[in-house]
């Protein structure tokens, strides 16, 4: 049978001094990266297949298939897992004697010592199987660490006793041009454990332990960070791309520069330096080492190292690109959702967001809490169809639109109507569901409108949970649909749970079964606390997510929980005032009486001054009665409303101006202040800390 020769992959340079090798059709069980040389054609021009050993009676008629199934990571000849085959004597590339004429010899156990029997065809077949198994293991890696770990686990001990993997610092991404000097950082090492010789010392003198010590780089260990000198030996080897034996003149100086070891490297062909070249540039290097007690590397092992280096470099490129895409997806999703929830008066908020899976980091689900005038708050949860970059982009536009509409103080049904129009302007098939609720802590009421979204669940203080009956409505984007709003009680101590369908619907259960499980979970969690004490919000959200089973993450999940504390009527003072010249003095007198009733006389002077300034501005332009409201919670809040839609602006008054200093005083004395436009005018408010 003709001897088999391993040819190089197109990305692997031809070894110096080697005969040109012919690329032909690969043999059965080989891999595309290494092909067997075809037998010479006879004189009649017909190509005959080489004879194969006959199967013994009752044996397996497919010896090669049995050998392939013996193990994926069988090492090449000369390795600890080499299946008992070693390189034949003679110069590289020489044909080996024919194997014994046994019909079918079983492969030896991988744990046994390598045998000296065998020929070049079997040795090359072992190399092909090892390269195929190793490259499959490397390709399984998704991120950078998995790819490098796959290389280390595939080569130690099957191909080498130790390996050191250096990668560029920092790694370029895609078409980025690296800037600055070339630096290689030791990314990962792996080695066999040291074993003692007859005299009790380490059989290899501890050299592999020094070179491949991943955590201890002292006492002559491998250098963790190496700066490649321009024009140096290491730079020349990296530029040449091809792997080299450590005893070659070029690689000797390069290894010394890369490792910076104080001791000499293993003599003979017991080390290989393989540059890692990605799609466009060199991104690192790998060093393969063998102990002196193990047979040295063969000439064909350079081809194996080249294949391992090529696949590892391509895997690193893929992992870096995947990491960049994952970072972009995470940043996109993070910016689309609120960083932190506001802390409005009279309500506590908690939220959760879970993507559909690790491979789908972005989605179309969102939640929001928007403070409104009058100490109210808008609670929003929505779900855009799909969980992709497009869904996230549409979700971001709809969320921005909802925030803008909320600041106009539109009713919930009007907000959904405008969101429906916006979805139609974004394009066809831009479908989404949304639930919009406005909570008023003073009135202890809420108004809810729904656009095809799952209904919310209310958990009462006593532990009873109910699904709120709200008209479902059509999804956003359908067009031509009228949305309805309902007004419901929001008692103090109750918790409103808003969610997306990913929490209650999956391939294993329908949406109403999931809603019932959610209701039961809320009641079960409420029973863990005292009867008159509501469950804490953060643990409650965690408990709610526990209803998800192992296979229930079909869609991303947005969860928003709101605990209604409300504002007691005794902490609210509210008046209607006619726009007259005497209104400012009347407002000061009313504010002074309210502060005295609340034992806040320390704030009297400041509150009278600021109320006088804000009321004076309102009376100056208003045509209808103005409103004055004081709220006492953890702070003192004052709100003045009028029917003029123009918002006041803070400006610097000139020395000769008689007015224009009212808002300047408010800005200097109040902790916070602002102005919000309403459908019937505007509200100017300010807050002061309690003494």
C-alpha cells in the first residue's frame, strides 16, 4: 500500500526543504485540512483503489470506523495517547515498511505505553484523527476563555506535556488597526503534573512547572507580559507565521525573548513555537513543550501545530467579535431600560428584566415609571413583538414616545392612541402590547388602559391576590381601534404587579394557566409575612420569577411592582384662590396655618417667601382660579397650578430690572423645583427638606 503523506492547509506555509506535495481527494475518515496522497496511476491510465486489510471472520468489517470510534482525542504518534504508534525511522517523508499482514489488529488502549510497531500510513492517520478531534474541540468555544481552554485541553497530554498561550494585548476587533507596540500577554497555560525520578527529584528538573506555572511567574518562570521588539527574533518568527522547532536558530532567540527564562529550554525537538495569525494579523503565539523522557516532536508535528494554531486564531477572532456584539447588545438593552427607578411620593417601586436566553441579549420588553404633576406616577409596561435588535430599537422609540406623552398629562387611553399612531408610522407589522396606569396617592385611585397586554395582578395587604378586570383592547400598531380606560381603587398597602407575557406564557403552558400560577405565587409569598405587613418588594420580585421552569424562558421578561403607600388626608392641604392682587398675602396666611398644624414652624419664613413668589407669577397671567397644595411626606412639597400653558424660565435679572428674581430665589432656597405643562395649564412646584 502506498504511503500516506499529510499535505498542508492553504493557510499553512510549506516547510523549508520539503518536497512539493500533491493535494488530492481526501481519504475516508480524514479531515479537509490534511489529505492523503493518491496512489500512482498504472500504465493503462485507470486508477485503482489501494487494497484494504480483510476483516477477520466475525469481526468488524469497518476497521477504520472502529478506530475512529475509539476516541476523539487520541494523540499523534509519540504522544501519551498515541494509540501505540511512533514515527518510523528514517528521514521525514520516507516510506515505512508495510505493516504486518494481520487481518485486523485492534487498537491498543490509550493508557498503555506507546508501541514501536506500526507504519507511516497508520501514523499519519492518527495525526489526521487527532487534528480533527482537536479542531472540533477548539471550535466549540464561544468566548475567548473557552477557545483557549479548548486548545489546552486538546493538546495536553495528547500532543504535548505543556502549553503556553500568548495573546495580543489588547486584542484588535474586526478591521481595527492596532496602535502602539505589540505586547503579548500569557493568557493560559496547561501542563502535566510533575513526577519524581528514581533519585526523588522531578524527572524534567521542574522546567515545565516553571514555564507553565499559571500563577507563579517568579524564579525563572514564563513572562506574563512581553513587549515584542521591532526587528527582533520574536517579531521575525511572528511575521513568518509558520511554526518552528525550538532548536532552530530563529526560534531559539524568539523563545528566549518570549519566555524570558533563566534556564535552557529542552534540547532537541521538544518545543514548538507556533504563531497565531487571525484573519488579518498575528494575534498571539502558542508554545508546545515535551519532557526529555518523551519522544521528540516529528517533522509532521509542525503541520499539526500549524493546524492547531490556525483554528485557534480563527476561534479567537470569532470570540472577540462575539464579545463585541454581546457588549453592544448589553449596552443597547441597558440604555433602552431605565437605569434606576424614580422615588415618587406615596409609592414604592421594584423591577426586574430577564432576556430570553444568553444568545438573545436584547428584546422588545420594557417597563417605566414616570413622575407626573400632583405627586402622581405613570406605570408603564410593554412588549414589542420579537426579541432582536429591531425589536429593541422599536421598543426604544415607543418608550420615548410614552415618556413624552406622559409629560403632557394625557389620559391613559389617549397615550395608547398616540402610541398606536406612532407604531404605524414606524412601519408595517410593528406590533406591540402595552399597559399604562396612572396612580394618584392623594385620591388613592388609579386609571388603567390596556392595549392587548396581560392583565395586572393586585396583591392586597391581607394576602388576597386578584386579577384586575380591564378591557384588553387591540395591540398597538393595528390602527383604527378605540382604547378604553377604567378607574379603580388603589388602597394603601396594596401591590400592583405589571409583567409581560414571557413570565406567564411558554411552550409548556398557556397564558391563563401562567396568570393563575402567578396569582397563587403572590398569595403564597404574602403568607410568609405577618397578616397586616405587606411583603418587601425586592424579595417579592425574586419569588415571582421562581414560577419559571427550566424550559419556560421562551421570551424576555419585564416585571414592575408598585407598592401603594398613598398620602393620608391629614398630610394634604388644598385651596382654590381667585387671581386677585390680595391672593399672594392670602396664600402666605394659609401656608402659615398649615405649617403650624404640622409642627413645621421652622419652615414658615422660607415657605411664605417662596409661595408668595410663585403665586404672584401665577396671578399675574391667570384668568381662572389658581390652586395651591401642600403635601407633607418625607419632605414638604408645594404645588401652584394655573391655566397658562407657558412654562416659566429661570433667567438672570439685570441690576435695573424691577422683577425677574422670583424663580432665582426658588432655585436658591428650594432643594428641588420644576414646572410641568398640563392639558389645562401648568403646575410649578418646589420641595423643602423637613427639619
